């Protein structure tokens, strides 16, 4: 595996989840695999779970880890060709990326959507530059359009907690004070569409996601109806995708906040969220603190999803 950007990169998802759960039983079983190998983690945006879990996963595999926060202690990078570099950016990314590749064996990249140009965001220009110019295998630690390590961890968590062969999984939009990207819901939809689940998306009108990721998944605009009989509720905010409102907030309607009354409509569902979460905007205190909240277990599985992906990439290096 040379890249990890989508569910399809894992091949058979059921096999990938089984592999992850076996790895979780002994996460140091392959510590010789990464000996004398180096992972470079490049962050263009802030992180807590992604940074800690991915670094821990690499250490489990015996790797050296270099973390580069591009916004602290590095030269400002120009990303566009044809620019006269007479401003505050002394280095071009087309030189920086090959140099980064000289110092490592694998690269993880985290870079969010800018919401300046939908086409630029959805073409994943920056991430693809790393793939094309680094000379090394590259995986996404969240990009402009996707967060596959999170979605893989979500699927692992659902597999651990499900009580029926085909559980009902609901992705629900919830209000947030700030503009957020579509990366997490995009990848969640991508993975759920390939998994053995009944998948439903619920959101206000105008918040439809890209068909590239939803691929005909059922959309229910009545949140309460969507919750009926659900086994897992996955709450997440995202900004508008469709033109002319790309990257805009269309609603902050608190009626979409996940509360105990809505959870009572489910089949005693588990509550999930990728974190960080805005309490009493996305979800009420009583729901996220309830015994059916598995947000911490979900976050813990970020280590396992990352380790599974990195192990596959290391194995492919030979």
C-alpha cells in the first residue's frame, strides 16, 4: 500500500478490521518491522488525537518519528507555481517536499480545506504534491476532503460494539459556531458505504455532501425519524458543500443538538463523535457522559487504525 486516502485503499474492509482487531491484542507484535525506518509527520494544521495516536502507532512498530509543524519553526512555504516569491514565503513546496522525502521512509500529511476555492480543495492539490514529489508512501492525517484514519477507527469501534450483523448507523449534522470542513463526514460516509451496516445521513436541507463520498446513501431530513431504531449515532458538524454556499454556515439551529430525548428514539444506541466536541452545541452533557457514549474508546482506536495502515505500508517497502 503506497497511499492511504480512502476506504478503497484498504481493500476488503472486513479483512482490514479483522487485522486491526488482531493487532490491538498485541500492538508490539511487529516492533521489528519499523527498525531503522523513519516516519515523518507533517502538520499544516493543529492536532491532538491524530498527532499522538499516529506517533504512538509508529513507535509501537519500532520506527523513528519526526514531527514537523510547518507553522512553527519552519520556513513559510509557497504552494503555487508561477508566483514571484518576493513576499514572506522564502521556500517553495516543490523543493521542500523532495527534501522531506530524503529524511524518511513514510510521510503522513495533515492539511485542512481553505474554503477559498472548492475545486482546489476537492482536487487535494497539496496532498497530491506530496504523493508525486516526495518519492515516499504517503497517508492522509486529514486532508481538505477526507479523514480516513478517523473513519477507519470509527469502523473498528462499531465492529467492537455492535450486537447485530447489520447495525443501523446514523450520521447526523449538529450545530457549531464555526465553519468546519466536510472531511470527517465525507470519510465516515465513504467507509460506512463499504461496510456491513444500514447507513443513514440526516441533516438540514442545504448540507448535502459530495456524491463522491455519499454514493446514493439514504438521506433523511427529519432527524428524529432518522434516529428511530438506530444502533449508533455519529454526530458531526460540517459546512455547506454545494455552490454557491461552499464553506458557509447555513444554520446554527440548536434543535439539531443531540440530546437524551432524541437518543430515546434509538435502539439504545451508542453515541460517537470524532472529538473535539462542543458540548451543548453538538451534544448535551448527559448524552456524552452517559454509559452509551463511546467517544473515548473511539479515540483510543485511532492508535490501532494508524498502526494497521503504517504496518501495511512498511510491509510493502520490503
